[in-house]
C-alpha cells in the first residue's frame, strides 16, 4: 500500500511527555508537567458538574452535530450571529478543516517560521506550498509576511499570542496588515490564549470581523477554561467562510460532554478571572527569576514563557526531566530556548529551583 507521496516525510506531532511515563522511566514520585500550556488550576466546578450530568444521563445519545445551544450562548457573548461560528474537536480540527476547505495542490500559504506546527502540517497534507517568514525578535513580522503574498496565496496564519514565543502583534500593527491584505486571501488569527492577555494594545479579532470578511478567528476551551482533554474549540468568521468550512466538517465532531462542559465554563466568569490573575502573578514571578539569573526571555502574554537557557535545549530538557520537571524544547530556530508553562506558585518555585541546579551544574550560573 502506498500513501499520498506528499505525506511520507511529515513528522508525527510529539506532545509533551506524560507524567506517568516520566515517573515510571525515572523512578520519580513527583513530576510537574509544564510542557503543554495546560491550566494548572483545572477547570470550573460548573463544568465538572455538567460533565457528570451528561455522562450519567446522555452517554448513549449522539451529540448535537451543530452545537446549537452552545453556539447560541457563545454568539450572544461575542456579539456575532450564530451562523458565524463553527466548532471543532479542539481548534486543531478547525485548522484541519480550513486547510481541507481552501487549499489545493500548488496553493501557497504563509506563516511564521516558528509558530504552531499544526498550520504547516495540515497545509502539507493538502500539498500546498508553505511560505515561512522568520520571526523578528520572536514576533510575527507582518510587513515581511505581506510582502510574500502573491496571486497564489490562499491562507495566512497569525498566531497571537504566538506559540511558542508568547509575543503579540498589536491592534495597530494587525489592522494595518489587514487593510493591505487582498480580500481574496483568508487570514487566520489564532487567539488560543486570548483570555490570558492583559496588554491594552492587543487586538480583539472578533471586533474586526465586521470590517474584514477575509478574517477568521480561532479560539479554544483547552487553555484558560481547562477543558483540554474534552477537545473543543471554535472558529468565528463571516457566514460565507463558516459555510465553506462546514461543508468539510465531519458529523458529530464534538461530543455531548464537551459541549455541555464548554457551555457551563462560559458562564463561570469568576473562575476565568481568577485563572487570569494567577497566571499574571506567575508570569511576573518567572520574569523576576529569569532577570535575577541573567537569562533572556521573550515578552510573554499567554500562559507560558520562552527563555534562553544558554545551553542546548535538549540537554536542559533532559536535566530538568531528571529533576521531575517536564518542559518543552527542540525549537528549530531557537536551539537554546526552553518553553515553560506558567504553573501554580508551588510549581513555579520548584521549576526555578530545578533550573538553577541544572544551570549551576553546567556552570552557566556562578
């Protein structure tokens, strides 16, 4: 059997190492996972109750394929029409559907050279030509991306805050960019971490949809809402764009449990606000510690921060792992950088203590 020739070279996505695997492999009793930008504070109690109710009463019933109730509540909260929203099995699936709906072999798609890898993967599955534009100081270089647009460009991907660097493009920068992008090019603004951002200069993609028909905004319940295991995310765009994506959506692509949990999570604003505040405190602590140790880092706006460990990142990853800390390493264009999720205060302090030991053992710190 022979697969499509253009997929045989594609790497398989590598998630962060599971905690139980690390405990078993290294004989550790405590392991802290700070690799996948999960919410260390869990999810809303209301969401938990909704999950229990669905499993108890409706596990044998197919979900609502159109997510009608969830769509109605979310549309009202965002101030958009219900036909402007599509749900996916995580925002990853919305990315897959975008590539499936809009890309054919020979089309071009533009993205940063160090950003969320799923954009490139799905474009290559569709045999599109991927144009990667280098980040500038860890940030999307929008003018350079604009200069690469041609009559063959179909999709442009902007991750804001960018994963893995955590940097943002500002409202003024993004609006200037959108005003120059041809209307035939669809711009995908991935706002997976939007709820964590506190910077006033950050653009709210939803508010720009009424101006730009060629914009779609991606968001997720996996991050601040703490529902990563339930796999539910969504896209918001012009109804015509959403209709095209819906034409390639699989039926029942989100579960009853995920829909119910997401609906309950939307209503628990107190939990969301608490998570944002605690994340901001954690970021401030990590910045202070990196500065104390003389380590450079990118200006972070999500629930993670990327810093220069001054050593090959794989070596630092392995050393931290032996001390019970799962981090993220292996960035092609940042070979000495580590990305770390902002944890609880206790987790952050244990990470810093482990990092200091690793760097002192390597004689990077005095």
